[in-house]
C-alpha cells in the first residue's frame, strides 16, 4: 500500500514568462517530519511554498494534503483543511492587538487555542499591544503564532528567522522542534540560516534553478559535493 | 504622545465586550441634547444650517465608515445619496406606489446596488477603486442630467409628497426644527449601531481584512463578501442621508449625484477624523458652519475650504476629532480610554 504523506507535490511547475521558477518538482513530506528546503536565491523555494499554499496562480502539477487532492482549493480552503503558512516578510495586522488578531484567526479554526499559542510563543505579556508597537522579533513570532492557531496539520514556513539575531533564531528553532513534536505538526521550512535548518530538520531538500538538486538527511546533504559547492560553502562546516 | 500611541488610544474596545455603561449614558445624553437643541437655538437660519450639517454629517459618516472599516476611499458616494432622492421623487412623479414604499426602496435599493457593485469593485485596490466609484457616481449623474423626460434633467423637480408619511404629517419632515431632531436621532442611532458593530466578529474580521487582506485569506477568510458588505452598509447610510435630504427639501436634482458632493463628504470625513466613528459627523458640522462663515466673507470660499483641508491634513492627521481626543487625554492623563 502506498504511503500517505502529510504534504505531497507532484510535477510542480511554475513559469513567469520565459523564466521557469519551478520545473516539475516532486516533493513528499511524511507525517511529523520537519523538512528543510534550501537553495540559493531564485532557486524556487518561496515559489514552491506559494504553490503548495494556494498563493500562486497558473501552475501545473498536483498538491495533496494527507492524500486528499487540494490542487483546486483556494488558499482559504487549504487553510481550513489544515495547511497553514507564514510569510517571508512579516505579515500580521499592524493596527490590531496581538490577542485580537489571534482571536480573529481562531474564529476560523476548529480548535481555537489562542491562550495556548500566546503562551507557547511567549506573547502573553504583549497580548494587549498593537502589532505595530511590538519589537520586530515579537512580530516574527506573532506571524508564526497566526499560522499555529487551530493546530494545523502542515505548516509551511518561509524564512521565519529572517532578520532575527543568532540567539533569537536558535530559540525559534528550538520552539519549532518542540511544537512540531508535541503537536505532531509536519513542517516545511524555507530558511537561509543553515544553523537553524541543520539543527532541527529531519531531512532537507535542496532546490537549484527550480529543480530538486538533492534530498537527504542533514548529514547526507553535507556530504554532497555539488550542494556544498553550489550553496553551502563553509556555512555548515 | 507618538502617532502610534495616538492611534492606539483611538482603537476600538476589546472584541465581544458588552457596551460599557458610559456608552448608554452618552447615547441618552446625545438623544436628549438633540431634542433640546431646537428649544435653545431659536434662529431659523441657525437650525436650518444645523439640519443640513447633520444630514451632511450622516453622508460623511458613510464615507468615513468605508475608510475606517475597509480602508477604501470612495469618490462616488453621492450616487447612493442621490439615488435615494430619485427613488422617492420618481415614483411620486409617476404615481407608481405609495411614498412609504418609496422611502423603504430609497434606502434598500442603493444598498443592494452597492453590495452587487462591491462584489466586483472592492477587489480593486487603492486609487483604482476610488476612480471606479467616481466613474459609477458620474454615470448616474450623467443619466440624471440627460434623461430629461424621466428625471427633469438639470433643473430637477419638486417631489410631491402626501400629507402624511407613516401617519406622521409630512410638514414635520420639512420644518427645520423638527427635521433637525429626526436627522439628529438618525445620526445618533447610526453611530451607536456602528459602535456596536465594531465589537462584533464581523467588525473585527473586516478590520483585519482592512489591515492585511492577504493574511486574512491565509487564515481561511473569504475577503470579498465582507468588504462588499461594508461597502453596502456605507451606501445604506449614504442613502439614509439622501432620503432625509429629499424629504426635507422635497426636491431632487442631479446635483445630489455630483462628484463634488462626494468630494465634500470626503473632506468632511478627513477633517473630522476617520479613525473615530463620530469624527466624520463632527467634520460635517464643522464643514457646513465653516462654509457658511467663509461664504459670508468671500465668494472664493471653496479655496478657503481647500486651504483648511491642507492645514488639517498636515497639522492634525487624525482630524479635529483625533485632536479633541488627544486634548482630553492630556487634560485627564489618568483617565480611561477613549472609544471610537
């Protein structure tokens, strides 16, 4: 019997005019796995997240969530099916209080967990503050918190550590690993911070020019010369 | 106080919270003040001006609501104001149905039209939305102007109303003293209703969509219908203003549909402050009195209004209402929060 994956993309292709951002990418992430998605700028990482989450138009291929074909579902429908995402640039509601926006998010969730998320993300102390008035690091955590409302099945994270200090990045990585384990969330993580990726990901997929260059455990990825040459350099040595 | 802090201070109450006791007190006081004012202000000229100002304030509230709740700027709200007038005037002219039915239609039809239009145009962001509303408004204006046989063209026409509407003598709607009270009650009820609405899930979700439409979609929200509903609600309020105007003046003309009226309503909303529910209404009152004052001084009063708009926009970005709130907070630093 074929294995059912938490999230699965088959033959994913996305073109912008003459430029192919994704070229027949196949990706399958099993339940409970934290999968890293790395590659140089322009490799197609964010495009892949956009296709999986329903943000992209005019793409080919198929997307399955726990075996169910969600290719034709809108972003809203995918979210309600248990597929959540965060964004490369902080994407919150600036004028709304932290708790208020988590409550708005929870009204669409089957299992509202505002207090749980506030606590887990360390946002309880600033719950009454407007997002525009909190620090950048707190806004990044709020962005992630919005995605965690309702305990999604699959979480697509597009550079959640962007702009954070090394200490903040590693704290976020620990938090992600802990939550993914306890809440049984499957995570697809796009991240340029290799310390974060190599410390928490079970497996890593390397994209290059819209294609899958390699896939394997962190140790395997480190040992592939093309990957090291093309992207990693001395970052993980 | 920083601009961010000011903005925080002007934010609405926590979601789902029951109206505070002060809200009911303010409602009662506002209704009482409106009922008493015509007894205090004996000048017919002043009360006429006040009546016009309150009706203008209702139209400005409609425009302000759209900005506050949906982040959309309309240059065409005169369309809903004017359509309401014609929905009362045309059936009366052609003897189609009772005036009471026309009044209901005058509010309902522009609201429905706005909802249907909204399903299409709220998808279009920023200036393009504003231009579309301008185009739609001007289309109705042009129609009213050119279809002389139906609308009376540029001259407009007097509305022949029955002696009583809903059992109330029609003259009640046409005497400034009584019409002021009716318009005032309508304004207070609208503001109170909007105050309650902002506390509902609908109010919170539309505020979230205004803030970040994309993120709202990725939280699972359908974003077009809620914005279309806000547009329709805003049109409903504009239509109420148009209905009151038509009943008060018993006259309609294409001027009720003209973009300059939409522009004036927008100026009122900005001058009063769009972050506060009552800001645009305050702007309406200020606008009418300033216009009257400036009109006495110079025939170039529109230039003075333009200059005032520039000064208010630069010096008081939260409008006169926002400045008043700020002043009150300074006078009472340990006091409670101010509510929209």
